[in-house]
C-alpha cells in the first residue's frame, strides 16, 4: 500500500461513521413514530460509530465526556418525566458522534424541531378525529389479519397512520427521536461535520 492511501484511510472513517449514524438515527425516528419506542441497539450502534469517529479524529475523551454530560442532564429530565428514556440514550449517543464544537448547533436545531413538532401535534389534537373502531371480530385478533372473505389487510403505513391518529386524538407522547434526527441531519447537511 502506498503511504498516501494509508494517510487518507482515517479521513474516510469519520464520514462513514457519520453517515452510518445518520442512517441508524433515521431508522430510530421511524421506529419511534410507529411504536413510540427506540430499541437499545440503535443507541448503542450510534455510540459505537461515534467512538470510532472520535478516536479517528483525536477527540475521543472530549466526545465521550460531552456525551456523558448530555446523557446525565437528559437523565434528570427523564427522571422528572419531561422526556423518554430512549431519547436520553439517543441524545448521549448522538453527541459522541458530533464534533464538540457542533453540539450547541445540534441542540438548537433539535430544540426548534421539537418545538415545531409539539405545535403541530397540539394543532392536530384539535383537528384529528379518533379512528373508527375496528370490526368486533378484528378487535380480538391482530388488526392486519383478515377474518372474513373480502376484508382487506392493512399495510404497515396504514396501521402506523391509524395508530398515530389514535395517539394524537388522545394526547399521546411525541416521537422525539424525530427532532433528534432532524437536529443531527441539520448539522451534518450544513457542512458542520466532517
């Protein structure tokens, strides 16, 4: 191998880890919308990608320290009931991926996205009606399983929209992973990260 190839290899790792983190974060946002949960493996994967990127950039101690600090502050918010536990883990992991100088921009973008998301849900609560009850035969079975001839199987997006209408009409929690993903992608696509 040539020396230039060896020297350029670390510079390719950070963007790869940044993009991989973005992909997992989008998947986490989708999972949060559909089920209001974010599996632990997603936060762990993002944290691992962040550790690799931080090590490659020579900012490992700073990134882990900042990620831990954000995690602890978010854990206090979780303890008071202000945010979900999955969001706490996701925030700590995302901060490890980002260069320390970009965390404040991320926090601002995420907060603005969260505020817009909350306002949208507050307005939607006044407009969205609850979904019609399922056929009694379907209530005892899975909603996507047809029980008689001619009944149509619901697709995943249809079931997700139906569940979202139900959550909005009853004042359910926000999928805050969407705001976290928006903040991260805003920082990345505005050239703030490698």
